[in-house]
């Protein structure tokens, strides 16, 4: 019988994964986190993740996958690539790190299995503006099957944010009692500025627009995430 009381959250210290970490704490007795160093320009991200994990009282495990992530050129790990501020026509913005979630979740699954954990939690969302292919539900389901076949196990990948927009993700954080913490202490900004962020990178724009939308009709958005907490 598989122990379903433990979960491993893929954790970056950003708005989405912090919300997912606290969602996991509501749904599982024991939660662990795994954070990846993939050569991101802003290593502060890792320190922010470590601090939040400590605050949440969960185990923090850091894995360095920089050599794998460096194979695909992108503006989050390569200082020589100027960041796209808009999605270019017909291709992904260069903030897309090819294969990132595939690597993250595959490594997370191996680590989880070693620790007797078969429930993985990730903050990917299909509703995000960039529409990265490895954030889509079809990819996650496919990878879930692949991981089970690869290790002959019964993993379940949980994606509580999959169908939520950013305003609803704020509502979920509020429902989980971490609205202020997410607002002030997480790091989502592509330019490495914690809390409110730089305000102009694509990630800050998405986060801030979602926050404004949420605050404009708090009750409506809180009701919209009723079934998720
Ligand atoms: Zn920013």
C-alpha cells in the first residue's frame, strides 16, 4: 500500500510554488520541498526558497541541474540573451527554459521515491500568459504516465493551479492564510527583485495584473477557489 500522506513540492520560492507548498501542507501530513539550481541569473531565488521552507517548517533539498539546463539557450540563465518582454509571434518567449519542468519533475520523482513519497506537487498553470508547453495539463499527464512506467510506480502529480488565473492564485493564497507572506516575501520577478518585483518584466506584469484584478473583486475570486483549498 502506497503511503499517500507524504508529498514532495517542487519549490522555487515564487508566488505559485509557495502557494502550492501551503496547499500541500493542508492536504498532506508531511511535506518536503525540492528546489533546483539551474543556473538562474538570480541566485537570490534559492535563498528566498530556503527561507520560506524554513518558515513553513518543511524539509528543503537543493539540487544543481545547471549543466542540463544550460544546454537550451534562454534569457533566464544566459546573461548574453536580452529578455523578451512580449511573446514573439510564432515562437516562445526566450524566458522559456526548454525541458525545465520535465527535468524538474523527473528528478523530483526519483528523489521522492527514495524517500517513500509518491505524491508530487507543482505550481504549473496552463492559464499563464506565456503558455509554455511544459506547463500544460497534457504534458503533466503524459509525464505522470512516463514516470510510472519508468520506475513501475504509482506517482500522482498534483497541479492545484493548473486551471487558475493569477487573480485566482492570489485568492488561493488568501484562503490559505498566506496572502501577505506571498505578496512580500516571495520572488517571482525575472530581474530578481523580491516582493512587488521590478514591475516591468513579464513575470511582474502578470503577477501585478493578477493582484490588481484580485483586489478589485476579492469576494468573487475567493468564492471561485472554494473547492480547491
Ligand atoms: Zn520583474
